């Protein structure tokens, strides 16, 4: 089963450090065999999928909540899975060389393999919940990979920024997916795709669309959230090649494409997606030519490509969907290759500055060839796949139903600026006069060249024989709800408007490249304006968040236990009381039979509580509380709940133990609170007690509700194989709750430990003064 | 502040510790059918170690249990999580309980039992973490 393959991939990730100890430098290459095998398996599924029969792999997860681990392999997920596994194999191979001798290479292998599996899960999962889990896993692994050089402050900062932006979007996405499931009455993407009409007319349509878009836009670095992606270039280059160009940043695009049949086609969808996409496209291309760092150049051109894809989804015609799939594939191939070339340049010359390189084609001819082919595809020159993608893109922009002139203008400007970017990346370092660089450059090892070479070769091959993609593209477009498309990709479409646009773009792009240094100097005047871009907004938001946190810490988390208690109890009283009296007309049952021994136990409890409040010595007060605890245990015994009674007794014992440990450290037991405060505490306590009492009485009156305990009693032995119902509930029927509780317990233990250690480290100073959070938020 | 206890406490702790631990395992194993279970058993075991701590001090306790209490918490969570997985292997939903019979001694083993062991370890580890951390700060405070 594919699911177990993905899950065992995580096991492989965890095993990487041990493999490394055993296999040494070959580990990465050997681990690359795993995704390589996946590629072969996926290729074997190609004929079935292209024949229009998506592969269903069922697997139950939490059927009671409609959550499954079903995998669906259709055209779109096959394409994505092939890219993820294929580029993943090369990236592993490449990283083994790129990071050779790096002390943290095993850690890198762990995270990148975990990422690969999360990403595979994301594109294969059919269930919204499973998709969301994998979605968040990719955000977390991306965070760890951007911050891989964790001693480097900018890297940590960029990692945190990427995480916060994508996870904030993820939160919105979760809300959107829940609304989607409510409106569509299903958690299955395949189901939802068939319910487009009812989804589009649902009252929740607008909020759910906006939430989903927020999630997708942050993940896929759309304007105005694009700023995290260029900063993410602090990651090692294999990561940039893999996560931040070929795979993860396309997750948002993938989700939009998946939801296109369900949510797409409305005015709102078309306008938002085409506008945001076109703006992103232009911003990316424009920002790219301002930079001299080769990775930043490529990162901004990735932003441009992501914008193009979003725009095409927005246009949503059949032609646009064909362009979408073609452009997606073309971009992953050439951008993966170019990033790996950029890594080679960095590795061989010791600099990322394109203006500091030149004439390298003489010492590294193979790399230069690969770079040229990939850059031709980026520029959209025939006969490469990128050319077909760009022509199709222009064609669909011309056919767009909304905002045609605006997006055409933005698309054209983005296209010629991209040509300039392609020329800068591929010509500047390899041609012209040789420059003195930090290291003496020569061809990289084969393992590093293999990936970009294969990807570039594919760009060329698929450009020459685009017909081989007809089946896959056709089936994908059909699944995206754009009709029964019989697709024929071709290199030559005759002389038409797109071709003329391309030619004009080529001339303009070449001009920009020739005068790049001057253009850049001119654009430097805009720097103050750029500094006020969306990233400044992000920084302001973060600063405001820190101030808010400081304020609420001073007000709510002030370190006084009694205030915490008062706030918690009052909130409970308010919430429960509201639900109780205003939302449901509460009925009370006050006719209760009380036996004498029960009354005695209750009397003891009350006496203990009152005594505890009045005692003048600490030990006496604790003893009084103990009396109360033992009376509660007694009550449990009287109502035949031995487990609860035992637990209560043990907790009382433990309290004594803890008290003995802290007894001599506590301040003198003085009457610390003023009469006014005592009155306030009395009111809070009485209100809470009253509310709980009323709640109990109402529960006793509520006989109309079916009793859950009957089910537990009846099924504990036959289904849970146990006679102790409490235990069966804890470890079987409600085990998920227990799992949550023990996690809370573990967290509490860590908290106690941290607090005490922290206090000890501070010496005898009081723990009220805390160090301010440092700038990178750690 | 906690120092080694009196002779009576020392002797009692030495003899009570194994008995209490045995009792806690007994409570753990019988928990599914009779009063007991991982939570209660964990508390009993923690009480046993606390007694030992009072009698012989922190260093002796550390030397005896060898693993860090925080590791116990981690292992406990891991056990609890692992107990959810065999169901997948059987093609059943996540967390479905699985029952096996150990051949010769005819004992019922199950994933709920593994889960309960996880609970036991988490409870034991958490309480011990708190107790040892308190003792530790206490000692540093005195120094």
C-alpha cells in the first residue's frame, strides 16, 4: 500500500543518522534509491491514469469523524508525485556532495526525507484533514530546513518568518477546509469536486473561499505574502531547489487546482486569482532584476512563476488549464535545474554574486551547457518546454474574460523581465572576461551535475516531443473540470499574437540585459519605497504582537496564583452560566434522597473547606484541605467508584509529599490578602460553587438525554475485553482523550522542571523579572 | 533540605520499595478488569520512589533509577503513540485495539495494555520530574 510506503519513508528519515554512521558519505546516494524506486512505481501507473482511471488506495484512519488516509492518484497528483519523487532523488544525490563533510549532514537528510514524504502525502491525500496534516508538516520541515544553519541569525529569522507566514495562512486554511466540509458535506476532495454547484451557492461560499485563498496564497508566496520566499534562500541550495521552487511552494497552487472544480468559476474567484496572480507575476519579475545574488534572482523569478500559475487558475478556461499544467511542469524542471546550477556556482567559486563571476564556460563547459538549456526554457525560447508554456499562457491571457488588458500588460512586462533574468543567470557567469573568484572553479562532481543535467535534458526533450505529454495533460485538465479536453501540445502554432508578443519580449528583455547595470542603478532610487513593502507590514505586525504579549503577560500572567484561579473560575462561570440560563431553559431536580452516611461525608467536606480558610497555621490549613480530600474519596467509595477513590487518596498522599519538599522554602504564613480581597475571593468561590451545584441539579433533571454510561457498561466486556469500565474507557473507548491528557501531563512536568531550573539559575532573586524576548523571537 | 532519614525510615524504605513497585505493576496489569490501571499504578510507583528519596536522598535515588525522569515521560508518550499503530497494520482504523494471546502462559496481551504502560510511565516520570526538580532547587538554595 502506498500509504505504508509514505509512512515508512518517515521511518527511513528517522533512521538516517544511524545509516550515516554505518554508510558514511554514501548515505545520501543510497537513500536517493528510495524516491527513485517510487518514481519507477509511479511511472508504472502512468498508462492506467492516463486512460482516465484514477487509482484509489483506501485506508481508514478515524472513520468515526470521516477522516481517512485514502490516497487518490489521478493526473494532477501523478504529475506532482513524479516531480516530488524525481527531483527529490536528485536533490538527495546532490546534497550528499554539496554538504559533504558538513557535521550536520545526517540531520539534513532526516529533515529533507521527512519533507519529501509530507509533500507526497499532501499531493496524494484525498481527505481534507489528511491533506491539512501533511500541509502543516511541510511548513514545519521547511522551517527546519531554512534555519539549517542555526548559528546564523538571518537564517533563523528567515526560517521563523517563513513559518509564521505559512502557518498563519494554514490556520485560515483550516477554517476554510472545515467550512468546505460543512458546505459540501464531505471531507473527500474527489466528492467535493462533484458538488461544485451546491458549493458555489452555499451562504458560506465567500468566507470559505477567502480562508482557503489565504492559506494557498501564503504557502505559494503570492503578493502581498511573497516576501518570505526570497528570504528563505538562507537555506542550503538543495533546499531552495527542492522546497522553494519545485515542490512546497506549489502546494498552494496544487490545492487551488484541486478545488477549482468545486469553488472555481465564480466572478469572485476569477477576479481575485487573476489579479493577485498577475500582480505577483509582475512583482516577482520586477524585483528579480534588482538583485545581484543569483539565488535571490531565481527566488523572485519563482515568485513570478507562482503568480503565473495562480493567474492561469483564475482565468480557468480550458486553454488556461492546459497552459497551467504545461507551465507547472516546465517551471519545476528548469527552476530545479537552475537552482542546482546556482549551488554549483556557489560551491565552486565561493560567491553567489553574479557580477563577481565571468568566463566560467572555459573551466566548466558542462555546467554552462546545462545552465544555458535551463535558462532558455526559463526565458521561453524554442524549442524548449518553457516556450510552449509561455505561448499557451499568452494565448489564455488573451482569452481571459475579466481584466484582460491589465493582466495582459502585467504578463507582458513579466515576460520580458524574465528573459532578462534568464540572460543574467545563464550568460553573466559563464561568458565575458574571467573574474578572480575565491576558489579556483572547475567542473563539479558527477553527483551534483546529474540532477540539473537530467532536468535540463527533460526540458529540451519534452519541448521537442510535446506530444508525449498529451495524455497526462489531457487527463489532468479533464479532472480539473475544464471539459473533455483532447489536448495536442505543439511547438509551432504558426505566426499569431502570442508569438509576436514573445518576439517583442525577447527584444526588450535583451535590451534590459545589455543595460542591466544601469537599470539596477536607476532602480536603486526606489529602495526607500521598497523598504516600505509588505515585509515592513510583517515586521510591524510582529512588533505589535510582542507588545500585545507583553501587555497581556503583565495583566493576566502576573504570577499570582490566586489571580489565575479567579480569572479561570469567572470565565467558566460566565460561559457555562450563559449557556445554561440563556441558551437552554434549565430545569432543576431538587428532590434528592440523602442517607445519613452520605450527609456525614458531605458535612466533613464542608467542615474541611471552611476550616482551611480560617486556619492560622499552614500545616493546619493543609490538614484541613486533606480532610476535605479524604471525604471526597469516601464519597467515591460510597458511590462504588473504587478507581476514583484510590486515585483521590494517592493524589492526597502526593500532595503531602510535595508539601514536605517545599515547606521550608515558602514564606511565612501570614494573612496576605486584605479584607476587601478576601471578600472578592469569597464571591468568586461562591459563584463558582453555586454554578456547579445548579449544573449538577440540572443534570439530574435531564433524564430525557440518553445516558452514555449504559453504552459503556454494556460494551465494556464484549468489545473492550475488560471488567473495569473506568479503565476500558480510559485506555480503549476514550483512549484519544487520554492520549491528549498524558501529553498535557508531560508538558506540565516539563513546565515545572523548566520553571524550577530557571529559578535556580537565577539564584535567589525572585522569578518575576524575565529576560525580554530576543529579536528573532527565540 | 531533605536529608537522609532515620534508621527506621531507611530500613522501611529499603524493604518497602520493591514491594510497592511490585504492587504498582500488579495494579497496572490487573487494571483492565479490577480497580487499578496505569494512572493509579504510576502514582503508587512515584510514591515508592518518593519514600526512597526521603530516606536516602536525591543522589541515591538517581543512582538507583539510572534513567532521567524526563526520559521516562518521553518513553511513556512513545509507548502510548506506538500502541495506536498496530491497527493500521491490520487495515483497521487508527487506535483500534488489538488483542493477542501469549501462548504458553495464556496471558491476554493487547494494545490497550501497551497504552496503559505508556500512561504509567508518563505519570511516574512527571511526578518524579517534579519531585527531583524541587529537591534539586532546594539543595542549591541551601548551598
